C-alpha cells in the first residue's frame, strides 16, 4: 500500500532477504521524489514495546526536504495504518 503527497511517497520498507527482496513488517519508508532522484528521507516503524509508531529521519533529510502539509499527511497515514493494522500487530 503506497501513499502519495506532492513529491513524497510512503511505501513499505524493503530489505534483501535469503529469498530476494522482501518487505519489512510494520515498517514504512518516506521517500522524496525529485526530478532525477528518489531517496528515503525518513522511516515510520511500529514499536511493539511502546505500542505506537516511531518516526525517524535519515540524518537531517526530513528537515531539508519537508514541505508544508507533510506532517499532517504523515500523521494521516499513521492513523490509517492504526486502523488497518488493528489487532494484526503482535504485542
């Protein structure tokens, strides 16, 4: 499930596993999409010990590339993920 806002996209995080590329459960990448580049500026990951979502910038990229409305968009996606993942996240 991917979510788009202006030059940004939130999509499931991926990693290289034993059987190839796989998604990381309950972890999403916030990507910036420029004219000639696309890169991750932050991660959203569910923290089982705190029972909430964590937001982590990749260095200062989030601060460098953010646009008006991005925080509201990210919070809306997190609220949607809470509804979608209700009772599916292992405690």
